[in-house]
C-alpha cells in the first residue's frame, strides 16, 4: 500500500509542531536564564557549569545508550501491548539497576574528576549532585521515548511545560536570591528531574508492572552495544572541543564558546530535534511502502527549507540579542555562531541519511563512522585549537560533520536510497548564501531596529527569491495560494 505525501506531511507537521513547542520551551528557558547567568555568573563560572555537564554526558553514554537506543527499534517489532509493556519494563529495570551501581562506583572518583576537569578538588560535590540527576534523567528518558512511540505529543508538551516552569523558578531562587551560582543550578536541575520522575515515570512503572525478559534484554544489547562506541565517538565530535579549549585557552573561553555553540545549535534544537522525535519512530513504519523513497526525499527538502530559515535568523541576529540580553563580557560569543549553525545544519542530515543503516540493523557502521569521526576531530582539535582558539574548535566541528555525513550517506545508500531533489536543494543553498552575505555587511546602530529589519528581510526575501528561481512546484503554489486565500477571507470576514 502506497503512502501519500500529503498524509505524511500533515502527520509529521502536527506532531513536530507540538514537539517543537517542547523544544521552544527549552529555548525559552535558555533565553530567560541567559541574563541571569551572564549577570550572576562569570564566564569562568559558566565554563564550570558546562564542563560538569559534559563530563556527566560521557557517563550517560556508557550507562544508558545501549538500552535507550534499542528501545525505539524493537518497540514496533511487537504487535501486542503485553509484549511492548514487557520491553518497556525490561528497559526500566536494566537501566535503573545498572545505572545505580555504576553511578555509585563513579561517586568515589568525584574528587579526582574535580581536580582534573575543574582544577579544584573542592568542587567534587558538583559532580555528586550531577550524578544523582543523571540517574533520574535516564529513567525519565525511557518514559519520554515511550510517549514518542505512542505519539502522545500533547502529554509530552505538558510535561515539558511543567519542567520549564520548575527549572526557571528554581534557577531564579538559587542563583538570584540565594546567590549560590553553579551549585544552585545543579541543585535546581536535580529537584526538577526528581519531581518529573515522581509524577511521570513512577506511575508508568506501577501501571505496566515489573517484568524482566532475558530474551528481550539480550536482543536489545546486541542492537545497542555497538551504539556505545558510536555515541562516544559522537560525543568526541560534538563536545570534546570544550576540554581542549579549557586546556589550551581557559575555563572562561570554554564558557564563551559554549554560549556561542548553544546559539548555533538553536536551529537543530528547534527544527531538527522536534521533527526527529516523530520522524525517527515513524520512518520505521513507512520505509516498506511503495513510494517511501520519494516521500522521504520530499520531506528532506521541506526540512532543509525550515532549517535554512532558522539558521539565517540565528546567524545574523545573535550579536544583537547578546547586546540586549547579556553582560558585555559575553558579547564576543556571537563570532562563532554562523560556523556552528552551518555545522549543526549539516549534522542534522544524519537523521535522514542513516535510513539504510537503521532499517537493515547494521549499527556496526554507525560505530565505524563515529569512531573514525571522533579520531579525526581529536586530531583537528589538537592542531587547530592551540593556534586559533575557539575559531579552531568551530572549524574542526564543521569539518568533522562534513566527514560524518559523507560517510553516512555512502554506507547507508547501500541498503536504502532516498530520492533527493538535488536541484531544489541547490537552489535553497544558493539563495541562503546570497541573503546571509547581504545581511552580514548590513550595519544598524540600534540592536532592536537591527533585529526587526534583518528578520523582516529574511522572512520576505527568502521565499520570494525562491519563487523567482522556480523552486516551488505547481502543486505547492496551488496549496500556498489556497492557504493564503482562506486566511485572507477569514480575516476580511472577521473585520
């Protein structure tokens, strides 16, 4: 049975929009907390916060990747609710028990970690608090995966909203009123994940019961274990540069780079992240359909269209936003943002290009790709960061992502080929480069006016120029025309 493009676009758009609200809330948290962080924390403090978080992310890869990564793949292997619940319960038991043992053992090494990573063994309690948060977060992550698999996007967004309110409130209280800096941020995060676990994960476990399947556990391990070196390699590519910057530059430079990277990752977080939360499980249901190669190719074009608009907005507006919201000590972070935007946009292609690897269960290729990519980025970081500082880190990331995507496409296309719309993709890229070049040299004294003017130019000129290059198909023009006509008719009727 063939699937229709309209049906899939509507389904993906509906759930992606809801999931994007969840990511939007996370971005709101970051933006609302930015003035707090940049006024109550120094760049050095911000660097400490980032280094603690990155260290915990490494531990998370070792603890949770195998089971968490396999849950999606095997959930749709079973048709009965009993089998699916057993898979879910097995995931909880495996991650919960192993994670508790692993984190307890790592806790004994926190003084050594604080000395090596933060240059201050007295800050070991930062890692203890972060490790406790990690355990609750990994358990909650299984629950979130379950909600995505069940397409319960409204419940997902509700929980995200509660988490957002709690995070903002606790950070304001601990950082602004108690003035305990990074410690307050870590305590606030721990309280949030504990409460979310209490109201979300615990009831789910009680509902499905505790049933451990050795067979399902072994099956998930066989699939998920190769993902550990894969994920570790991905971590090296994405985040190892912070440790190099700390070593060759300073913790303060690490903080500034991390801030710039957060802005550069916004298109991925706001567009790619929410989209993939529905697209990744959905594509595993659709790839066997007759015209799936065509559908996936058209979806990629639309995805790239949105990513480019978001990337242009972030690239040209970050400097003005920092001047308005942040302390002057953090303004220089904007300089690396366009590079990171380009890098993370290219990286987002991975979730489209890896289709063949995932559906064929050849996860060993992901291990090869990410392991080799990790080695390359380590070499690039070692060569570029001592000489070029944060810019060396940004360009190392860009080159590594280009390598990763090229290799992913090469291996994955052996098992499943997507019909990409190459000419339309080229038009998107060329128009984006022209608009960015123009706005890059556009100088306006007022940050507020600059934001309004640049935003207006992007929103109007990008689709207009694409229209002039004959980018849109006749069907797309017809649908856009119908949409605008209905909106205009509704507006005039209400008047």
